[in-house]
C-alpha cells in the first residue's frame, strides 16, 4: 500500500476531539493518537498536536483545503463566542466548549444521518451509521486503517426496507429509503436547495419523509451552514425551560423557536451546539457508569 507523508494545517482555537464528540457527525472513530473518518468519499486520518493538525488521506495536494473547509477553520470563533448572550448558562457552556466548531458536512450524508437519528441517543446513532457504512458503503484505507464512506442516495435507493431494518433503523428505514429514492430520481436536488433563504429551505426539507423541524434545523446548520438555525431537541428544550423561560407556562414550539431566534441571534447554531454538548456531557459524567461510551479505538489493518 502506498503511504504518504503527513500534511500539517494550522488550526488555532480548535479542539478536534471536542468537535467530533459533540453530536454533529457520528462516524469518526479514534485511531491511536488521532481519528479516522470520511469526508465525502475520501478516507481521512486527523491528529491534533497543539494548534496544528496532522492529516493524511493519500491525496495530499488538496487535503489541507478539504480539512480546513470541513472543520470550518475559517469561522471567526472569537467573534462568534463574543456574540453569545451574557447569561450564566451560556457563559458556562461557552467556556466548556471553547474550540468546538460547526462542521460543514456533505448534504446527503447529513440529511440521511439525522433522519436515522430520530429518538435515538448518540451511541445508537453511531452504531447505525457504522452499520450502514460497513454494509453498503465503499471501503477505503487510510493510515493503515480500513474505513467506509457513507452510502450514496442512489445506493440506498436500490435497497428495500427489510434490508435497512437489519441495520437497526426500525421505522426510520422507510423514511430513509423514501428520501433516498426522491433524491436518486432527481425529484429533490439538495444542492439547488442551497439557493433558498432559511425559512423556505426549512420548509422544503420538512416536506421530506422523516424530516421535522428539529431534523430540518440540524441539516440547515450542519449541511447548509445556516448558523442562525437552532435545533431544539429534548436536551435543549429542557435547558430553555429551566434556564431561560421558567416563568412562561404555555410554551409552544413556535414560541420556543421565536425566542431562540431573537435571543441567540446570528450565531444561534453555535450557541445551541455549546449548550447541547455541555448539558449532555456533564449529565453523562454524573452517571455511573456513563451511558455515552467514547468512540471505539480502531486497530491498524494487517498488512
């Protein structure tokens, strides 16, 4: 197997492990001192050494640009954090999560992953993603380690619901299959949707099987870089009710959405991710044993 030297990338104000464990993407796995995963159809090894990333994928001429874009190293993180509301919950989460960046994910992969995430914990979503990749995704090898890319929409569209249910998708199998077939037939073009304003894009995504407001906002944030998008799941709703809206008894989903849009502002997606990760992680640390296991370590492929 041809080996390539590491490329290095300056990555100030970035925490690789924190970002990959924050519930945005679910397929990266620990491998030695770094992580192995896929960016689109490219297998990548990433390792952090202080403010520098060491990366490898077999195609080094373009790899630094791919890595920098994927991990949003161009986002003005200091400016983003300075824009957060100055309240106790947000200050605590911001301090805890400093260096966490919103990942720019491939659109189909992000949409499909969050369709399969409905009513699932992070550990379960990781397992579903791993199973789908291993059974239906193409195999890649990087840094002596075998991994798999996420199956394309056309590959999922060729399957049937029974095959997908064997990946522990349950009722989500039907939604994933129906959405994959819409995209495979050209009835939905995820790239063309990128030209739409936030509200129209959110509405179009909600027309897809298995996509509600929460999943649509996740896709807006992680796949379309709409940084104002504020996904509200059970963790975030609990935080909002306990820390921000204690005196308001009648809170509809629309009122919660309006509050978040106005209060957290243009970088609400970052605020949401920091609040979410802080709450989930600190709650997990208080439980014995922890219910959220760390990403498994991978061994090198025998050569």
